[in-house]
């Protein structure tokens, strides 16, 4: 059962049982389902509380007001309103070219989402909101932020998925074997990554460093401790989404990183520019290239636009 809200650190269960759900679901992606009709009516946002006890990185968020929540408005359009105010021209323009818009509204971090790909329950919608809320929070930190989070690493989004997904498939298989064998297949996993070139490699690194932490927070927020339950939920909300494999691999792999390195440690190291790709191999007990990869950092304060008319 999915339980939404700020959750304590869960006790994670075995990995191997999830492989059967993952493999069948991920290699056959269905078509897009009807759009979600709204969360409790039009212009009614979901509010996601980011608890510093659960997510230490919350201490770095430059909150625009007193609220320690991120508002997420589904089914957003040019006619939407937030706290009774119409959307700004900047928000409307961004909605014309993007399905998701991050910004600030009425003293609160806010995310506008045009639509949802499947019909979901309220609790499931809240988990989608939690995923996007962490992206918003990452753009509002008080320190230097990795350029990939700021958007500079997104040129790989058009990469061919077959080559990129080969790494995620190999990772899922490798993690399923870990409970059964003494030696983790590090060399095979590293070879899959090393075989990627150009946009495919950039895409994989982008997904790991940007999407995986958001996916992990979603699991924490919903207290989804069981891998089978998580896999079934991710399959449901990703139907028709070409990124399904990377999300699923990340939702499992981040548990390993969190368990092996500790949440405060991996978040601090990632915020200092270490690649989560390297932290993944370290957490799995595999060798990491020396020197480890360092991601470029930049100041992104002020990057979030005002989404409503003042």
C-alpha cells in the first residue's frame, strides 16, 4: 500500500523478486492513456512537504517564503490561476513549449504540469508531485548546483534509447544477481557504460544525476519499501514513457547508494560535484576511475521565474 507524506528511512527488502516485474514491464512499453482530469478540480495544487529529517538537502533550499512546501499544479494551462492570481506571461509562454514549468508563485516554490499520462488515484498523483517537487527544490539551493540540474545537460534527451537502455537493463539484472552470488558483475556493468558514446552516454549520466534522486525521494515520500510494489507503481505511471527503464533502475539503485554511503554523505558529495554514476559503482563495491568524475557547478539562484501576475 502506498502511504504518502514525509517518511522515515525504510527497511529495504530483497532485490531479486523485482526483476520479473521489471523485465517484462520495461521491454514492452504500452501506448499513452487518457489525460488526467485534474486533482480535486481545476487549479487545486498538490503541496509536497520536504522534511529535512528525511531529505538533508532541504537545508540548502532558498525558500521564497515561509512555506516549506512545493506546490504542484496538474492540468495547468494559460487560464490557470494560483492563489487566485492569473499566470504571468512568462509562465504562459513556457507552457506553450514545455510540459513542465518550474518557478515561484505567491511565496512558494511551484511546478506547473500540463497533463498526466494515466488516470491515477489521489495518492498516486501526490507521488508524481513529490518527484517533480525535488527537481524544483534542486533549482532553489543556496549553493552552487550541478549544471545538469540547471538544465545544461539536457542535450542528450533525444538520444537513441536502445543503446542507452542497455546500461539500465544490465544494472537491473546485476542487482538481481547480487543476492544470489558473492561477486557482483562489475566488469560487465562497466563495459555497458564504457560502450556508450556521445549523446547516449550523456543521456545515461543525465538520468542518473538528475532523475534518480527525484525517483528516490518519491519512494521515500510514499513509504514504498517493497521493490515489487515500487516496480508495479512505476510501470503504471510510466506507461508510454520512453524513460521508464531509467526511472525503474534508479528507484532500485538509489536504495543501494543510500544504504551503502548514507544519505547525508551521498547528498553532500553530489552537491560538491561528484557524479552519482561514480557513487553508484562505489556503492556496488566496484572500482571507480581515478580521479573520479567531477561535474561542473554553477550558481542557479534567480533562475526560477515568477509564475503569477503580481
